[in-house]
C-alpha cells in the first residue's frame, strides 16, 4: 500500500512538473545541488518559495493495514458512485 501511494504521488508530481528535485535515478548530490540552487535563485530574486516535505515512511508505521484498506474502499465508493 505504501508503495502504491508513493508511486501515485510521484507520478502526479512529475506529470505536472511540480517536482523539481529528489527523483528516482538521480544522485542525491546532484539533486541537493539543484534544490539549493533553486532556493538561492528564489531568494536572490525575492520571489515566493513553496516547498512541501513529505516523510511517508512514518505515516504508514502508525496505520493498520485493515483500517487503510477500509478507508480506501470508502473513498472509492464516495468518489466513484
């Protein structure tokens, strides 16, 4: 389940060109340099900086699988009926 949620979030972010760094297949070093460069450019330009930091690993440690499956089924019924 964790993999499915992560995959869907990453797919959405990449399709809409929202994700600017920290992508699969790229080194941590180059991604960190890109992120810091983007941040510095925004600061230099006095432009707005929006960032979302997600750590989904901890979220799934606290949710029981049966509860997650039940909630997903309810959402599916609500949005697809």
